[in-house]
């Protein structure tokens, strides 16, 4: 097969796939100064080489980048090594010993397999007749049950469940502290909502907030019960700072969820670009 015929065949396959599905991008654009948890290194992208700095004899030039960022900045997934409780990680491993050598060999983000799973969006404010959840609001099991009933999307074992609160509207606010919500509080699930997800044995859970938690006004990240219950006690991955408004506006509540973390050996998390794929048929 010639290069031309191979390209033509690939183009036809891509066109067929694209004609049959709708793809929703659930990841946030990464940019300098974006809102983030103060607990993690900030995003920085710079050009150590620009066009014209070096020019080949034939006139060609290339630019390149230097990227510095924490693994829990922007849309990202938490590995099971991210959180410990009373000195223990998921499965009872000693948290200090597990990080020997500066990496988590057993529970690092490189151990998270690529996800191609049934995804469910639980649009909580829509189910409750609201545009968005109030600051500091705790999403309760009753709220989750009401959302499932309204949408007709039961949650089952192995699913990836994404909880929309509407807080994502603040991500691009010129006041970068608004999305972080230290003073106002941030809506999300608390301990009871986390147990609701754990009882259904979901594979991963995500949200449109800075942390997969209800953050009380003025409390910041001082208490993270959902992280403890889901990551440490039940081995359920968390995906944070997602963009869920577009898929919610389209009324899509069930889809194929596709996501793969970077294979950062021993890291506690990774930036991700999750996709929701919906058949047009």
C-alpha cells in the first residue's frame, strides 16, 4: 500500500467515526494564572527557544517549550497514592514507606489503566430546579437519588460518575480566587455523598470543582472526607476541575467515558483531557 492510499484509507475511517459520534471535551484549557489549589505548584509554560533563535542553513527554524506544573493543576486525576489516612494508603500500605525513593511504585498514577467505560453525568442543580448549586452547598444522597430518577440514569459498578454543580462557571472569572472558593465555600459531595458513590462501586468520580468535595465557607481544604472515603477506603479515582457545562447544556447524561493519564511513574496524579463520546445513531 502506498503512502497516498494509506492516508486516504485513514481519512475515510476517521470520517466514518466522526460521522457516527459526538465528542464532548470535558477538560479545561491549561494557561498561566488559571485558578488552582494553593497546595500545588502552579502552571508555567515558557519558550526557551523561539523561531529565529537558531536558523538552519536552509532557512528552517524551530521553537520549543518548557513546562512546569503540579500534577494536580487543571483538569486532573488523583491516583490512590495521593491521600493517606492515619499514615496508611489504600489497602493499608504504610504511606511513608510507600514513597521511598521519591515515587509511589505500587499506587502511583502509572498504575491507572486507560478508562473506556460507561459514563454518567449527574446534573444536580438541574434536577433540583436550579441553574447552579449555591456556594458551600453539600450534595446529599437524596440529591443524587433525585438526579438519577429525573434523568433515568442508574449508577452501577464500574461506571465513571461525573457530578455537575455549576461551579465551573467561575473557572474563567478574572478573579482567580472565586473558583477556588476559600471564603465563599464550594458545592460538592460530603462524606454521605461519597458513601453513596462507594456503595455503587463506581470506578471513578469527577466534578466541576477545584476538589471533589463540599468545601465549607472559610475552611478551604482543611477537611476532605470524600477523598478519604473514595481514594483511601474504596480505591475510587477522582477527577477534578472538569468542564461539564457543555455536555449538561446538550442534555447528555449517559455516554462512553474515555480518559488516560500520563504514565508518570510513581506520581500522585496527572493532567488529563477526558472525553464523553455519544453515538449519533
